[in-house]
C-alpha cells in the first residue's frame, strides 16, 4: 500500500525509467547510480504491491499499473515544484526548472531572445527546451513532458489548460494568378478560402483537425497574395 512514507526520490527514479525505457539510461538522466535507481523502483513496487515494469521487454515498458502510477507521480512532482515556486516568490527570488515546448519557427525566432532575457533577469530559473511539431505539443503538455508551450494558435479547450495570447500575425494565402480567389478583393474572407483545398499543417484526412481550423478562423480575414511564391519567414 502506498503510504506517506514513500520518498519523492523514488518517483524521480521511477519516472526516469518510464521516460528512457532503461535503468542505465535513467540513472544517467537523474544523476544517480544504476543500483540506486533499481533500489528505488523495487522499493516503490513493494509499496504499490504490484509490478510497475515489464522487464522482459527491451526497452523496458511500464505495466498498466506503472502507467497509471506515472501519471500520479508526475502530478505530485509538479505540485512540489509549484510549492517551491510559491516559497521562492516569498524569498524574493524565483528559481527552479521549467520545460518549455515550442515548434521550430518559434524556436528560431522567439525563444533565443526569451532565454537571453531570462538569463539576465532570472538566473536561478533553468529552462529546458523541447521542440516538437505543433500537433505533438498538446499531448506533451497533457502528459507532463513539458510545463508550458508556445503554439501558433489557441489550444483546444480543456479544464487543465490556460492560454495567453502573446502576439498576432496575419495569415496569407498563396494561389495561382488565375485562381477564383484572385477575383475577390482584399482582405479575403475565411469563408471563401475554406471552400478550396488547402495545404496547411494537420493530419491528412482528419475531420477533427479540419473542423477545428474552420471554427477557429470564423470571423477572421486573410491577406491575399496574388502571385504564387513561397511565404517569407517573419519574426513573431
């Protein structure tokens, strides 16, 4: 039975094995010896009363019970981090580790300046950057792999997610000169644009993704590019 005597470092070692699929890789990731990681996992299994890993597989995989416990362990460690942040603010210095998720273009244009600013103003805060495609950021946030993320549009509604608008950018449509959209004045209404097949981010054939894009763009306008040319990169 899991009791209050369970040590937090057991959870750290346990999650290290979950995330890396290896006791040796986990030892390196959490800066502990492999025997110590194995001891922590064994102690946690004794307390839980069930096996937490299927050791017959390579890489090592969590059992069903292990996967469930991993979610709780991440939540517990996040709460501990939040408690430390609350105390740090009262000590007058913010400190800790933040895992930031970002997509490639924001990582190139926005994140370097952010990290430079934090290094000057909050030197006790360490930021770990995790770069993913836009579609991979939401599950990474939900699983606890990242603490917060930059994404190019508002996230799907969820009770555990809070979003804040950081900047706005216009959307541009690139089409051939003889396309039917060429006869419409600027700015193009989104209702006209979504009537045609689009090349954009998203999973091929995903009705959910398509419906989401139409809903989120409702009431907006799109700038029209009359010539077919590659879009230029712009700083957010």
